[in-house]
């Protein structure tokens, strides 16, 4: 069975090399017969790449659309799979983080995509303010639509985290909790993030590495904090998904002391 992701009505399938087009189309037909809620089957044709982290796909069968309607954690999200990064595998993380938010918190979600973290958090009705920052125009447009669809209040800001956060800092904005659902890129984005923290701010930092490099990644974050004059304490580390052989997406929980 080829590995696949399901996003509501759409299945995104990754076929092994050498699979013929005839076999792929046949797979699509059988897949939809077995899974009646899937009405479109797409093939993942490219690796997730670039700053916007979007995959490319090819239609194989069913309704000709690339727009998915996906439900999770009591919320519904619409998105276009070729222009918006979205990982259904982060559903559990979104639930866990939303569960940590305490009454009256100001929460900032960086790399917000079509709004899943921010909306699941806002739906809990505990936060005083939820802000989501996303670079891409299309994901930001969907984020606004998804905020309305889920009847929550989230401030969706479109732009580069490294430009938006200095602006927030100038306005004197600080947050109690910051979710850094980072793309798998080298930049830590920590120096911008540390401009909008105060003592006690909690940062959920998502980083990617081989398990043998975890300690280096943790130490580098604490060091970077120190260089920026902030004392960061690691209060938790957990695996939040695998990305290869002994390579993981880790969530490192930091507190500003
Ligand atoms: C790993 S995804 C996170 C998506 C979403 N939070 C989720 O749970 O599915 C990364 C997102 O970061 C955005 N991004 C990449 N670089 C950025 C930057 N410098 N500023 C703001 N957003 C950025 C991408 O467009 C993409 O939507």
C-alpha cells in the first residue's frame, strides 16, 4: 500500500518509483470505492520545498479539485493543497498545546499556515488574545476564512515573522505563550521571537534533527537566548512526529526566566 495522507475529502498519495500511470489511476478508483468519504485522489509529485513549504500534486481521480475541507479537534479548515502547507499529523500537538493555555493568556502562533494552531487554541475560549503570523498570501486568505468558519476571534497577520515581530516589539506587544510551528529550515527565528517575550513567557519550539543531534539543538537554543540577553530554561522535550530514519520533529518547551 502506497503511503498517503487524508485531508478530509482529499487523499494525497506518494507512489513508489516505477509505478505506471495506469496503476496510479486504478489505485485511485479502488481507494475511493473503499473510502467513500474521499472524493478526490491526488498524487504527491514533489517534495515539500521552499519558504512556503507547499507540496505539488497531480490529480488522479474523482472530483477535480485541490481544495480540501478537513475537520480536527472540533474545528474545520479549508485549504488548497498546492498553495498551503498543512499537516494533519500535527492534530495531536494542536490539541496538547490548546490544553496548556490558561485563562487570560496572550498567545502568538508563528508560521500559522491556514490557522489550525490558532483556531484550535481560540476555540477553547481561554486565551485573551490569539495572533497568527503567516508569510504566504494564500494560506493567510484561507486562515481568515477559517477563523470565520469556526466562529472564533484570531488576529491573522500576513508577513515575514522577521519583519512583523520587530513591529510588534515597537508597539510594546508581549505574549505569554508563543508557538513556533517552524518549517524545516536552518533559521531558528529565535532572535525575532525574543523581542516579544517577558519573564515567564513559554515558547513551544518545533525543531527537526537526528536523535543524536538533539542535545546540540537544545544547547544552541539556550546559547542563542543568552546572546540576546534572555535566560531560556528548557522545561520539556518531546517527539512530535518522525521525518526519517531516527530523525524527528521535536517540540522543545522553553520558559523565559
Ligand atoms: C511547518 S508550516 C506550519 C503550518 C501550520 N502551523 C500547521 O500546523 O499546519 C510552516 C508555515 O510557515 C510559513 N513560513 C515560512 N517562513 C515564514 C516566515 N519567515 N514568516 C512567516 N511564515 C513563514 C510557511 O508559509 C508555512 O505555511
